[in-house]
């Protein structure tokens, strides 16, 4: 049994026997979450009673592989910006292309990003890069603080060492460094821009960032796009003048509601405000970016470490079209290949903010897969090779009783200015699962004592 398997077994046994069978500690945990408004849509963001553990070796692999991949994505974005034919392969909307053409005034194409990762039997696969407006780091930090001193976790730490992997300070550092490159010379006022109506029933995780930034001495407001004004080369919300925008609004989400005359876009175009992430991050956010990365005709001159990260950790991906391409170095007709290999392929919308569905071929019969392929030929979709996710047993309290459920475990390393610094974990029933339970759990690096 591996160190991680042994640790999970011992933790779960702690809850099944001894003083922790009385779930008063779990009730107190849930009450604490309610007090801190760690909820969304009327339910707790973490219904589970165990953190996710990753080994030191796994975390180092996430850092090494993640940073190499982010470097490759950055290199590919530079090629895309200089090559209209490559830009066309990302299937951006006209307005997205116009926004991507604007220089944000600082170096990094993504100041903050999140890699969606499957860790399974020692194998690491990055299935998506959330580069537009990544989430999870704020909630993960808050949950880490709650769980670290939880009674069963304190007992567990007598036999194992647990290390937190927080993100808040790294995000603030990245914002300030980008602002300095932008030309900012004073202590900036920071606006966290998001659609506030989403969070009427709970607390936005970015209230955690707001409070942390304020504790560090910065003037910070959470602002809805409707509240922004731009005049005399100053972006503002009422009397609050804004130097840095931490953009928590997705580009497509923004463009559904506003056009390019919006005050945020005007100030961004005039370089009157530092916007993080910039609107260029949409290039990397499209899933078709993985199609470019896994096309070796484009990456042949990339550094060895970046090519190795792509080859070892990125599943084969292509933008769905009536095209000829390659699979495992062999020429294929893409639609014919997709039709004939549904057991190992998934069809995914090119952008998560669309209302299009994801289709997993191994869950579908032939006629249903054919219909999905026809839809994917009409709308921006990618086809991606199947990756086996990790599954693990997690305890949770259901109507006052302890129960254990097998959950799909998606690990999300967070990157700031190209460096992986922090990690969150998302649990779900996964495809074909029976449970509706899902949520974020804190992530700890586990070492033997």
C-alpha cells in the first residue's frame, strides 16, 4: 500500500472509531462554514470531512510539469498573435480578436491561471487551462485554515506531516508586479470586478481576497461592471478611483452583456488602468490551444522541457472540423477518426462559457455519438483523447450520519506569473456517478513523519 493509500485508510478509520464517531466536530465545522459564508447557491462549498492529500513527489511533479506547460502556452500565444492562420484555429469571436490585439501594458499574458489535472496511478494529465478568470484558490485557502486544526486532522498530524499550499500572497505579489511593469509607481487602488448577482445566497470567494488585500494595506472594492465609469482617463466606481482591475468576469460572459464601448474596455484600450488577467488571456483559455500544443509541426522548435511536458501530460486534442490531421504521427481524416473511436474520445465546447454540452463517447451509443459529432461540426468544439481520472473515498455527513462516497478527484494547481504556487481540489461524482454531491476540499502535501 502506498503512503497516500495508507494515509487515506487511517484517516477514514479515525472517523469510524473512537471519539470522532460523535459528529459534533463535524456539526461545528459546518456551522463555522455557514458563519464564514462558505456557501454557494444555498449549499456549503465543501460537504466533505477529509482534505485531499497529495504526496511531495506528486506536488513537485505538478509544479515541474505545470510550469513547463505554462511556458509552452505562453510561447504558443506569442506565435498566435503574430500569425493570423494560427489565430483562426482558436475560433475566437470577432470582438475577442479585437480585445486580444490590445497590448495590456505588462509582460505576462496570464498573471493568474489554473490547470485542471488528473493524477492517476502516478500519471499526470493536464486536461484544461483556465486562463481567463480562474476560480478556487480563495475558497481553498479559507478551507485549509479551517481543516488544519480540525480535531481529527490534528490527531492525524501526530503520524503524518501536512503542509498547506496557499495562494493569496502569491496572487497579490503577481498583481503588484504586473502593475509595476504597467508603469504604476504608487500604491494602487484595486477593484475586483465580477457580476455580483451570482453570489446573492453566499459569499464570493473574492471577498476573501478583498479582505486579505485590505489587511495588507491596499484599498480594495468589489465592483460590478455596471458600476464602472470612465472619464478624464480615470476608471472609477463613484468616488473610488481604480488603478488595478482584478478581472473576475469571463470575456464571453462580458461580451454577452456589453459591447466594446464599455468603460472597462475604453480604459483598457487607453492604457489608463492595469487589467489582470488581460483580455489576451482568452487565447490560452480556449480548449483549442491544446490542439495547437499537441500539433508537433508547431512545437518542434520549443525547448525540450516544454515538448516533454506536452508529450507526457497533455492529451491529444484537435479543433473539430472537416480536416486532415495526425494521431500518433499517422495521417487521419478527423471526422472519420472521431466517428470510429468514440470509446476513447470526448467532444468538448471550445469555451466553457457557452451553453453547449460536453459528450463522452465511452458513455454513448453509436447513433448518439454521431449526432454529437454533427453538432460539433457546426459549433466550436474540440475532440480530446480520454484521460482516466483519479477516484478516492471521502467521508461526508448526510442528515447527521457519517457516510463514505467514492468521488472523482480533480487537482487544480494555480500558477502566478508562470510559477505554480498553490493548489485546490474539486470533488464530483464524475461521469456515470450516482451522487449529486460535489465541492472544493483543501489540499495538503502529505509527508511521513
